[in-house]
């Protein structure tokens, strides 16, 4: 249980870091370059560049935050905690400092035994709550607390009631996020009609890529494929994002519907020189291979699986696909 909780919280942490890397203002060219390296996963190169910066930057609030992010990317949690600790000291009224410290603490807990992980929960919660106290509009910390309360039993300080209270507080900070949180809670409570209404309202009022994805993913989880494809088509008409192409391909594989469109949409993802943000190349090529198989193009599918395994030799979904193709062609 503890590790499931922490895993969800960590997704929120690193998504928040990525957003911060894209939106921080008043940065020097070198700072932007280091952030770009970190966003690309080039953490060792980013660390080397930080060490070339002036000492006053390295140990200032921006430098300690960035270094914490880099060590987090390297999964060196003690080092990340050290720098996030310095970040808190340098800028105690910065909600991100408390949020990131709590997230790194959670990642450290994940490396421990289940019993040890449980011992970290109170401190993790405290740092997320501190982030909200410092900045009531810090959305990521609200979300982290909601997921925390949903996964931690009530006798340990969690529960749906506390998550609902946090969702109401989030609504005050950001109505669209609040609607998405209420949809999340309704889905957790298996009130699917209410969840759908909240997701739809969030899409109607937010008109953002994120709200569309929330509704599409909801339909996907319910295997309501026609509704999922309908909403995805609307999102693709409004937003130029290759991740939507990938999602169409993924849903085509899972539903075995709209295979030809899936092949058309996955091709730009395969051809993209810089890849698709947030989606590893092995998953893109695997979906391409699966669509080729469903289209009866087995030789091409085998080639793509070979390319996947060249990138990630132990990628189990690709090994499964390889075995499926062998059964079909032998």
C-alpha cells in the first residue's frame, strides 16, 4: 500500500518539475540550457554545466532547486534531498521547495522496505501540506494530497472524506482542477455517471488538452471506445500534439478499432526527429508493430519489434509481441 501511494505522488512530483522547467521566467541563457538538458533526461551533462556556473548561483535558490531536480532525475535521492533542503533554507516561502522535498523523500521511501516506507508517510504529507500553506494556489501539492488521502487508509490519516475536503480546497484555487479532482473522486467511488459529468464540465469550461485527456482516459478505462475516439477526434482538431496521435494508435490496438487511422496517426510519431514528449521511443515503435500485425503486415511488424528490442532488449511488452508474431507466422 505504502509504495503504491508513493508511486502516484512521485508521478505528480516529476510532472511538476517538467512544468516548472518550461515556465520559469527571468532565466539566463546558461540556466535555460541546463534546464533543457535536464528536460531531455541528460542529467549528467546538466550537472556538469551547473558546476561551471558561479558559486552564488550554484548555492542560490535557483541553483539548489535545479541541482535537486538533476539528482532526482539520476535517482540519487539523498543528494536530491540535500539540495532541496538548501532550496527550502534559501527560499522558505517557495511552495515548490517544500513540495519537491516531500516528493524526493517519497522516492527515498520507495527504495526502503514497506515498513520503512510507512514511517515516511507523515513527513511526506507534512511537506505537501506546507507547500499548500505557503501557497494555497499551488495546484500540484493539492493533487498530491488528494492522491495521498485516497490511498492511505482512514485509520492512518487518509480516506475519501479528507480527499474530498482537499478537492474542495483545490476547487477554490483552480476550478478546473477542482472539477477534475471531483471526477477522480467520483470514479474512485464508482459513481461513473457523476464522474463523467464532472469530466465533461471540465472539458466544457477548461477547453484544454489536459481536460480532454482526462475525459478520453476515463472512456478508455471504461472501454467505451466510440466515446473515447469521438473525444480524441475533437481534441486533435483543436490541438497539434503528437501525443494525441500516439493515444489514437494505442486505443486502436487495445480496442482493435480504427486500425487504418491508427497506422496513419502513428507514422508522424515514428518519424519525429525529436521524438514525442513523454512517450519513450520503444512504446511508439511497439504500437506501430502491433498495428502492423493487426493490419496483417507481419514482416513489417517483426522489423519494428526488432528495432524496439535493439533499444530496450528486456522490454517485456515487445518480447510478448515477438512471441505473438512467431505464433502467427510459424
